[in-house]
C-alpha cells in the first residue's frame, strides 16, 4: 500500500501532512541538538520526540528522515570532506525530498494505526504485527549503504504486545537504522523503552510562531492570538480549532457562561443540538474540549487572581473574574471539571445522548456558579 493510499490518522483534515512541511517553526533548539549529535559521528539509534500534541514532533521526525538520507556521514579523516551541516534543512528539489514528498522513498517506514482486515475499520491502537513488519524492512540493505529510518506516530498508541516487540528491536538495534518515536505522553510508555531512547523535547509555540506556522500551512485564521491561547501553543491544535470553527464555538461557550448562575437555556439548547447533530462527532468532541478548557481557565483565574492573557473570546476576562473571584471558587471549578470530564468520557463511550450530556454540564456549572 502506498503512503498516499494508506490511512493517515496523524494527518489533520485540511492541513498538510507532516512530511510535506519543509520548514519547522519554533523548534530551533531541538533541531540543533540532532545536528550536533550527527556531526559527532556517534548518532544514537533511537530518538523519542516529546512535547504537547501539535507542536511539530511529526514534522521534525520527517525533517530528520530527509536530512539523514540526504546527508553523507561525517568523515573527520578525509581531507576533502564537506563542512559539517549546520541545519536539518534539505532543498525541496533534492532527490530525497522529492521521493519523500511523493511517498516513494523506500528507506523510510511510517508506522501508524492500520486498518483491521476483518472489520475494515481503522484500529484504535498500533498492534504487534505493525511493529513486527519492520523486521523485513530492516533486513533489506539500503541501496547506498546508508540509513533506514522508522517513524512511529505515535508510540503512545502501541498496545502491550506491540510495545514488547519494539523493545526487542531497541535492545538489539539493526545496523544503520534510526528509530524515531513520537510521544505526547512518554510517562505512559514502558520505562525500558524510554531508557533505550534519547529524548528530544519540543516546546510550545508563542502566538507569533503559531501564526507563522498556520500561514505556512495555508490555514487562514483571523485571530491567531486567541487560537494560540486556546491551543496552549500547539499549532496543530490551533489549526484544528480554526478548521472546525473553534474560536466562534468557544465564544458561544463563554457567552453562555456569562449568563450564569441563571443559565440562558436557549443558548444551552443551541450548543446541545450542535453536539447531537448527525455526523458531527468532531464538533461534539471539540465542544467538550472547549468546555474543559473553560473550566481550566476559570480555575486558573481564581487561583492566581487574574484572567489568562490574552483573552480568547469577547468579554472573557470579566466573565472569568466574576465566576471565579478567589481561590476557593477556583477549587470548586477544578473539582467539577474532574467530575464533568469523567462523565463526558463515559457518556461518549457508551453512546449516551450528547445533547443531554451538554445540558447536564451547563446545569451543573450554573449550580456551581457564585451568586
């Protein structure tokens, strides 16, 4: 199956695939760390890219893969050796970059969740067969004697059997092979896997960097400051919010909270109907994500005495200060967030009516609001 035909669960609809993003924004330190390691001639066989979701880990993984396949290994003993590289950048017209862009670079394997041949549906996890299939890939010699690169996106989704299969590979690493694990929550991986990888952390982006990255991806957005605030500095999160109308939806949530403790029921019903719309699972999930974010910003406001800056919706600062004026109320919101979050996850898992879940959430918030 070609890369284009294969499922791409790591790709955000409406945004370019990470392999097609040739310039990584805001992660200069992580990029330089890998370049420095390469230039020493003692490159670790496995790297774990960590950090919040959407900050560029997959983009960096593909950037590393292109660089490694296109750059000759350093030879300190040669009088005619090229100067050591100073960045991971590979020109887009380089043969390796062209093959990667077309999905035809045979020296790279991208491991993601696959389709279950029985159900014909995308699996919810990476299974052992997905990892064991790499044995054949590693047994093939690279045509130029160079590296072969495996990207696991994301390693958090491996089930126990798959994780153990990967651990065996890490314990006996193939020659001239580099494994790149993308992990949003590395604490959930086996300690023995973490200990055999060199960790490369990526940071969150500021509002200006989020705006640059969105412009590069050709995702148009009017208020990138608000998107950066709502996404916590994740460009992937900001693009998802923009593509799904997240800014406007969050503004609706805040406007409804502004009516508490006397909940504006027509507003609440409108949001509930949105969550229950047929085929609207993405909007439903986004709504619950934004409600959870509102809880977080309420708790933070009461805990530190000031609302988050910048405001992510019109009138948000005043509404947060009124609903969470002190640390005691902040604790009320934090405790309720845990209850509501658990209830929402359970309700979605057992197919409860999402409209009822949304109405119940806002009713509980109205009861918790100070009077």
